């Protein structure tokens, strides 16, 4: 998986490209792609802050009963 900083950098580059794009359709696609990269970076940041443990996985199965 890509590093969080790489995802954020890629999102910024896509937004910069979108600002310079004349075609509205392409500009919207670039912005949506940037938003996806930002979402991935946020998700990865949360995952790093809250690592999965064996105990937490066990809780999932116990609470499901």
C-alpha cells in the first residue's frame, strides 16, 4: 500500500491539474480522483492510529453472537 504522504501529494497534484484543465468533464474527474486519494490517506491514517490486534478481532466474533 502507498504511504499516506504519497497519497496526499498525489491528491494535491491532481487538484493542481484540475485547476489548469479547460474541459469541465476532465476537471471534475480529476477532482473526484483527488478526493479518493484524500479519503485513502485519511483511512490509512486512521488505520495507523488504530492498529488491528488479535484481541480486537476476537471482540468482533464475540459481539456478533
